[in-house]
């Protein structure tokens, strides 16, 4: 399949060499199930197939309708719900989500405080938040350094959450937080 117009190789199979969704998720939650999951800022769905394997339902949330069409084409499963929306206003019912995932997305989101509020609203008490993002380091590719966020900056935004686990990969940091 060819996905024209997808910038920066978001679905390029070579991406797995430095960012493997299965390895990242396993490092944070082991083999545990994710329950009802929301992938906020999912893009064209790089993490979606791996998340679906562990989820009862999966909400793929992104403001880019083209990305959501790619997900619909790639993943045909009635448990997948695509939501064409920004992460600060998903329309997902309150306290209905067991696990929220943000992979390489929060650094790009406008209105970060509103996104945090939306996560608190939709996430069940005791629910999990998985954050995967680029390290705050210079690299030859990835988002510009000035929009990358440090672990400490993430923890400032999610100060009402408890950090359970943090892992570092070649270019990424991954964190598991609990509401």
C-alpha cells in the first residue's frame, strides 16, 4: 500500500529499527491488557495495531482526517473508533478510558493544559497514561529540538499523576503514569 502525502516516513517500516511500538509498550506494561484505550494524536496509526492487540476498544483521535482514513484502510476492526478531533476535546465519555496513549504527539499539541484536563476527564480513576516521545536531545531527524520536551517538563504538566515507570530508548523516552 502507498500512503501518498505522509510526511517524514511516519509509516515507513524502517522506523521500527529505532522505534518499535511492541518493544516500547512491553517495556511499560509488560504483557498486561490495556482495556479501553485512547490514542491521542495517533497520526496515521503507527502504534494503533499494537495497541489494538491489547485493547478491548481503541479510540484513534487525530485532527487530521487523512490520517484517520489511513487507519480505516489499514485496520478493519469494529473495536476501532476513529475520532476526528483535537486532543483537548475528544467527545469521549468521561471516566470511560482505561489507558490513554500519546506517542510522539503531545509536543505538537496546542492548549496543552486543556489536553491534560481532557485526559483527566476521560480516564478512569486509577487509569494509565503512556507517554512516548522524542528525548530533549539534538538528532539528525525528528521534531525540532525547541519543541521537544524533557521528562521533567512532562511531569510538570501531569503533576496530578504518579510516575510508575520511565524507560529510555535510543531517541525516545517512555513513561507510565497513573491517574
